[in-house]
C-alpha cells in the first residue's frame, strides 16, 4: 500500500472542508475580522515548515517522511522541534 505524503493529505483535507462548507453551510458565529484570526497560526506554521525544509536541504538529507535520512539535523529550527 502506498503511503500519502503529509502535504498531499493536507490538500485532500482542505478540499473536503471546502466541499463540505459548500454542500452543508452552517451559521457563522464570528464575523470579519474575527474569523480571520486563524490565519496567524497558519502563516506561522507555514513559515516554520519552509524553514525546516530549507535547513534539511542544506544538510543534504531527505525531506521525504518515509525515506532513509543520512543525518540528524539538530540546529536552527530543529533546536525547538523534533526532526
């Protein structure tokens, strides 16, 4: 069985959320600008992801979750998160 890569799984889930919102709209409890507060952690998480990918590429190891890494990265962003 082929495993789904996390970014592909994220895109599938986002697509399903938008489809569900279109098919079964619910009452919105938060109005603009409060409904946009979730963009802050989304942008921060994306920036951390990009920083992590750049650091792993500079270390010449794989970014694929099911691949065999050649080394353990423990500096920069990976001082605070697991590798």
